[in-house]
């Protein structure tokens, strides 16, 4: 009997999909949980076609990563309070 994927946390569902890669139903449910493209933040390429770094794009991506880490840390602190 298969687990109830709808009731699984995303973390547990990811682990299940990694362990049962042939289970397309579980994979479909996991993919459908992702952030819709309309809400996704898209960033420019980090390098040009010849491999030259694009410093402005790298800086923007680094700042976005820093902000997400700070937000995750704040959320963790808030949940522990």
C-alpha cells in the first residue's frame, strides 16, 4: 500500500521520491507543490557564453541568497519563540 502523498510533508515526500524514483505519482505531486513560475524570481546568467563572469548578476544573486538566509533564520527564530 502506498503512503498518502497529500499528507506527507514536502521534506518527507522528497525523500520518498529519491528512494522510489520509479513512482511517477509521487513525483507528480512533488512537482505540483513547487512555486508557480508566475511567482518565481528569475535571475540573469552568471557568465557569458564564453565563460566570462557577469559581476552585476553575480552580485544580485548573492544578495538575494543572503536575504533568503536571513529570512529563513528569522522564521526559525520566530517559530522557536
